C-alpha cells in the first residue's frame, strides 16, 4: 500500500513516467550495492533527471521529476513505517488480552 500511495504522489507532483521510474530504480539499485545509501539516493536522482531531461528537453521538468521521486521515496517509507507501528501496537494489545 505504501508503494501505491508513493506512486500516486510522484505521478501527480512531477509527472514521472513509468520508464523513468524503472530506469532510476535500476540505476539506484546498482549504485546501492557499490556505494550504499548515498549511491541509492544520488543514483536515483541523477538517473531521473537525465531521463526526464532527455525525454522532455527541459531542465525544470527534470528537477521536478527528481523532487517527485524523492518525495515518493520518503512518502512510501513513512507509510510503511506507520503500518508497521500499527501492526506492532495491534500485536501488543492482542498479547495483553
């Protein structure tokens, strides 16, 4: 569910195409294995900017897409964390009953 919410936010904010998201995800994953979290974030942002700049020919669109992808990432992690906390609280409550 967190991914769905994040995808909706990203598509509304920056009009990021599925192709861009796929390429950015692949580049981020590869760089994550080499450079860790910094490689994931910078690789995803850089790949998003390059693909969107080449696709639309506008630097502002590329920057908007980068912001949308980063917002999507943060939103997805926040929603996943929230659901995890809700499940934890539910388990604790059931265990105490």
